[in-house]
């Protein structure tokens, strides 16, 4: 499938010399089609004459068409026209009149362009007749040879297709030629160029059978059909469908009324997909959506079906009935294959796939979104796969069941808004450190010992009780005549600063630092680090208060999670699910998801920023 978004092809409508406001479309066209200034001017004359003919409402004289045929015979102009005709079907009658006035090589290129016109309107028979006419006029016409090679590939005549590409001078490393070279063996392998040809002609091999096709190793029908669909999706009309899918995914959804109530939430909801994620996901989902949801596979069958080998035609029709699904990897045989289970059709039992590349990139319990297509012989092949987080499997399964690939792609590629990190009293986290010069440290310490808990060595802590335990709000530490205030929210800082000022009237602020936790983590991640512990580990190791605060926040989150309604548990809370025989099975799967995530992250990252499934099991009595 196409590995990136296909560039939008500019359509050129010049009827006179480019004006300043037209420079952009002309420069884009010249760059896209690799046209020189002279070629672009020549193309402008051809298309400008077309516009003139339309405006007059009558044909031009015969001598004008004869002159235009020489312009159409220019290689760069002909190559540009074979792309333009997909977007300007009204060019065909005009080009027919030019072709009638053309001679020799010019006639060949005009016929090759007309062949593309016929293909664009779905007349494959007329297309092939025109390609053969082009080769009769000029046997070396590369445009006709390459298009005819594509037609022969569709029919399964791979040796003829390879001969056409070789004759057209297509490089050996070209994708299509390389594919054919892997199917068609040389006529007489391991024969020296200057050796007598094994065919018995008496001529040297290089003058006889060198470069000619030999035995054809017919590819598996599944692989051949996949390759031909890849070719189909490079057509400009199919490229437009893929581009439309890309635009639909890229367009940010409109916020709901509830989302519009908060500017920050609305901004996150309408941010749209991340370009890098979309570039990664696009090659997997864009062709699939174009083929199965936007009708390109049906169009392929309708237009190319009669030309396909019978087995491939039957296979293509069966593929129309396939669906995208969610599978779980049960076991992996590295470099051999894997066994999966369709989570949307669990009664189907295990499915064995002989896919070497997929077996090298997945592990047991991985969840994959893919399409399984039959090979016509009892086996199934997976499409390119997308990994799905296990803790989002229920939501992903609903999207996949609904069959809306655009919604699925938008969900995968739109980053979730960052969690709002709060302390135990629901206040936004802000790490605040302030230092003050005290006029009388001893008096300040005596007053603080009354207002706060004296932990000794000049440290005074503010505590509060909640959820059955004591929680720290912040601290003031006196060293010499300097007091340092530490806390994790603006509200707590203001309260401690009022307490300090009452204890030490006239205290003078020396320095105040404030930063959000996300800012600190981002700064830590961006700083260059030597080999060794990760930046997150270093941050926690060097800032025990941050580590304690994060652990405290996560324990609090876990405690609250136990009594929250969880959609994956059918709306039950984890405590309710633990007491319900049927729901306990789903709860156990949810906790296994967390354990799987920990294993995938590795021991050094385990539980950093996530819930601890072992602790949750203990709290739930599991």
C-alpha cells in the first residue's frame, strides 16, 4: 500500500502567459511534474489551445492540430498530460483530434495519452487497443510500454509485463520491475554473456536470449491480488480518495456543548490528530479505508475483474465480505508464525497465521487491529496491524464493530489530553519553594512550633487528616536566619506564607520558585543524560519530595478508583465487581491488562506514573 499520503496533483489551466497571481499553481505544477520552463510553456500552449477551442465552440483547423501533435510528442508534456486527463476528462475529444493529425513518434505518444483517457473512464478494451496502436507507431514508446506492462500484470502475464518494462528502460531496482524479476526466472540462468546461447541458435547469449524471460513462478493468488490492489491505489482517481480519507481524519471534530463549557477542554477536544502519529498510522489504515469503506475494491472488481485470473477474481469478491477486527496474540513462533484469537468472534477458536514479519514484532497478549483476508485455500492472511493498548480494548472494540475507519484512525492518532495532576485536596500541582530572611529566627521558630508540627532540626510541617490517614500539606525549615517554604500547590503556599509572616513580621522574600510537575518532567526528559538510570528515575531519586508526592497522589487515585464506576466493568465499581461472580472475570482481565503494561514497560519503568495492580488486588481481596 502507499507508504505516505499521495501528493495532491495540481491541475493546470493556462490560457495565456502566467500572470502574477497564477505563479503559485505554475510553480507547483513545474515542481510536481519536473518540468523545465520550456516544457511548462509548451504544456501551456497545448492546454491554452484547448481552452480556446472550448471558448470558440468549434474545432481548430487541421494545421493547428498537426502543430499541437508535435508539442504533445514532447516527452515531458506527454507525461504530464497522462496525469492531467484523470482530472480533465473533457480533454479526450480534443486529444483525439490531435492524435488524428499526428505522425510517427508523435502519434505514439498521442495514442498513449488517449489510452489513459480510456482507462480513466473504465474502458479497458479501448485502452489496450490504443496502447498497441502506439507501439505500432513507435515500438520503443516508453509510455505505452509501461502502461501495457501494467495491463499484462493485471492479467497475470508476468513474463510479458517484465519484457515491456525492460524494453522501456525501467531500472532494475524499480518497485514493479523488482517484483516481476522475483517471479520471472531468466531464460537460461548462469550463462555467460559471451557464451553460445543454450537455445542452439549459434549466436552469443548476449545477442540472443540475454534479458528474455524464462519460466514464470506464479505467485500465490493472495499475494498477487494484494500487489495489484497496491498498483490500483496509485491511480490518480484512487489517490484522490485516499487524500479525502486523510483530510477526514485530519479535520478536528467539533466540540460538544459540554466540551465548549471549558476553553481548555474544548481546545484538547478539537486539537485533531498528531501529524507524526498520523504518518505512522496512515499507511495501515488509509488504503484499507479507501478499499473497503470508500468503494475502491468494488471499483477494482468492476473495472479490472474481467482481466484478472479466475482465482484472483473469486478471492477479490470474498475480500469484500471481510471486516476489520481486534485480535489477541496467544502464542508466537519467532520467524515462523503466530496464533491469535479474534476477540470480536471468540467462538471461532484459535487462528494460526504463517506470517514471519508479524511474528518478529509481537508478543503474547498483544492486542492488534487488523483485517484477516482468506487466501482461497483455507488459510487467512493478516493485513498490516496496529497495536491497541489493552486498557482501551473495550472502546477500541466498539469502534471496530461500528466499522468507521475514520473514527478509529482519529481515535488512535489524537493524543489523549494530559491528566490533570492534583494533590489530595484537589488542587492543581505547583511545586513552590520560597526563601525568606527572618528578623528574629528564634521568635519565628517558637511561634511556628505552636501553629505547625515541630519535627526537630528547624523543620515545621503542616498536616491534615483525610480518607482515614494523615497527609502533609507543606513545610517551613529554618536554617540560621533563612526560612525555606516547600509545598505543592499555590493555595497551600499562600496559607504557609501567611503563617510565616504572622510568626516573623518583617520577614523579607529572598527568592521564590514555582513550576508545574509537567514542566519539571518535560525539562528533565529534554536534558541530555549519560547512560544509566532514566531521566524519570533520576528525577525521583534527586527529589524525594516529588517522589513522595507522586506516590501519595497515585495511592489516593487508586483508593478512589476502587469506588468509581468503570465502563469496562459494565458500570460497576471494582469493589462491586470483586463481589460479583460474573463481573470478577472482567475485573481480573482489567488487572491483567495493568500487569501486561508493566511487563512491556520493563522493571525499571514499572509502576512509574501508573497504578500498582498487586496493591489493587490486595485491597480488593483478590
